[in-house]
């Protein structure tokens, strides 16, 4: 009888402990998730445009149309920082080649006929936590008749903190990752004659993604980029833009490689970045109105 009584007591004790532990776990779960901020759902990303049509400030002509997004409806100091980042990214090539030249570019400006640039932006992914912005640009140092380049870049930001995420922040860039990327780029058709998924090609692109090719870096600025679509899938690419003295007169040159990836395919390459916590909980939010009075570029517009 004494032994049975002891067993009953033990059962009661263990059952009680199990209930307590279960309660603590459940309470911790709800407490943790209760602390996750709700995010912003009613914000606006208004597209605007910077444009110049043959100003008198320079000895050469300039025709510039740059579309960029402006964020509003977000509380906190991060709004100003995010908007500065978006504007500077949109104006990156215009600043480099035209508005804020270094000494090497100033020498090149002496032979400019027309500097022209057309930047278009899209905001394919915008949630209560994250925003992904994609920029496409056609620009022409020297002359749009003979020296035209097409490039891409992106901005991916945390609306709660203002933090920007680079490709290497969220994915492990190694030989396996580059193998996946090369295979996808080649399979999409546009680059099937240029890219093969062999060891030499992977090594070259790995060095370009990591900016470790010192020889090639004398000729090009390498910019890995990614952006997300409305389904939370990814486009991953690499732009290689010529440096001063390296522009070539071939029309046109597409200076970027890119490919589309479903999110699940990239799961093995995720880093431990907190980006993924925000990503998993993200749902579509905000609105992105079109640019009012969007002007076509005289050199690169549909009627050029």
C-alpha cells in the first residue's frame, strides 16, 4: 500500500510539473510574439522624378530623368535615412559621371557630347516590415549615340530600423551558391551562350560577387544585388559597370547578369541574419502610387 501511495504522489508531482512547464513554454511563446511590433501598414511610397533637359551649366549637353521613391507614413527617425538612401541610390551614376565627378571623370567630361541617364524604379515588395526597391538605368557617358550602358541595382530596407540588407547579409556566398546561380542564369536563356556552370566560371563569378578580382576591378565596378517580388521570391544579380576610361563604343551594352529564384530553393544558403525573422512574418502593406507627370527621356524614352 505504501509503495502504491508513493507512485500516486510521484504521478501527481510529475503531472503538475508538466502542466507548469507547458504553461511556461506557452506563456513564453505568446509573450515573445506579443512583443513583435505590428509594423506599418498604412504608409506610402510615392514615386517622383529628378529631370534635367539641356542645362546651361556645362560645356556639354545633359539629358537626365531619374525616377525614385519617397517613403512617408512611417514614424521614427529612420524615414529620413531611408529616403536619403533611396535618392542617393537612384542618382548613383548621375552623381558619379555628372554632378559630383572625381578628377578622372572631369578629364573625361572634356570630351563629352551629351551625358544622358534614364532611371526607372519599381517597388515589387513592400510589407509591414520590409521594402524592396529595384532600379534599372540606361546611361551614356560621352555620347548616347555610341556609348550606352544598361545596369541594375537595388535597395532592401527594414522599415522598423532603417537597416539596409546586402546580398551577403542574408545569403552565404560560396561555390555552391554560385553554382546554383550560374545554373539558373544559364537556364533562363538570355545568357546561355555566355555562362556555363563549370569550375572556372564559378570561380570567376565568386570573385566578382565578393569583389576579390583585383585585375577585373581595374575595369569594372561590381555590384551584387537582389530584390523580392510580391510572392516573396527573389531576383539575384550582378552588375559590372565600366570605370572612367573603360567605357566602350558598342550600342547597347547590358552590364548585368540576373536570374529568378523561388524562395525555397535558397533556404540552404540563408545566413542567421534577423532579416529572416522579419521576412517570415511579412505580409503586403502600404501603397506605391505612380509618379505624377513622369517625363520620357529625350535620348532613351520610347519615342527617342
